[in-house]
């Protein structure tokens, strides 16, 4: 049975963490999202290098490489699509804290559970809708229309369903956590 850890009176207002198999599953899913978030951070570093190289080539050597310019916006896609789940994981997403912080904890958990379930449904729909688009790009071997541009555009497009899969995973983790916190009181 899932249990919540009781905190001493000196820790009133501190987050209560659920325990049990479901809680461990949620923690494992969140650990995966953290790991993927670190990859996004390294991709961000790669973007900085690509921009610096592009600026250096353009202004010091009067050269412009199409593939390098395309690489910049190709790197933005994974950063954003991975970063959304990571931001949700660390509660850095947009919400109206003006009202939320004044609600009692049970209502906060109910709102968070509802949001998590909504995220799961929307993610499933968007994965389903975007997959044919990615597969079509793969089948036709879509690449850049510009000479010297990057090939394999399907890889870039694949970040849409992948990003929503990560969002789905984080939504499930949040749903588990808030359901345990809501129903174990």
C-alpha cells in the first residue's frame, strides 16, 4: 500500500513525498526526463558553438555555409521539444501562481492531477497526428531544398512526436504523484 511520509511540525508546508511502487515508478520516469534534459543542455552548447562558428566564418572570412545555418535551427527543435518535458518536470512551466498558491494542498493536487491527465491526452493525440508526417518525410527522403543544405529532414521532424512522448512520460509521472498525494490524505 502506498504511504506518505509524515513530516514533523517544524516542516509544515514542506512537500510530502508518496512512497510505494507507484511512487518509485514516477521517480524513475522523472529520472529519465532529467537525463534527457541534460542531453538538451549539451545540444544547447552545440547550438552556441554552431552560431559562434557561423558568425566567425561570416565576419572574419566572408564565408557562409548553408548547412551551418540550417544546423542552427535544426538544433533549436530538440532543445525546445525536449525542454518542454524538462520544464514541466521542474515545475518551471507557466501557471497562474497568484491563485494556485492560495489554494489548499488537496485542491492544488487535484488541479495538478487534472493538468497531468490533460497533458497525457493531448500528447497522445499529437503523437498520433504527427507520426504520418514524419514517416512521409522519411519515405520520400526529404532534405533541405537549398543547395548545400542538410539531408534527413525526417530526423528534425521526428522531434515533434518524440518531444510529446517525453511530455506524455512526464504527464504520467505527475499524474501518479498527484493522485497518490490527493488520495492518500
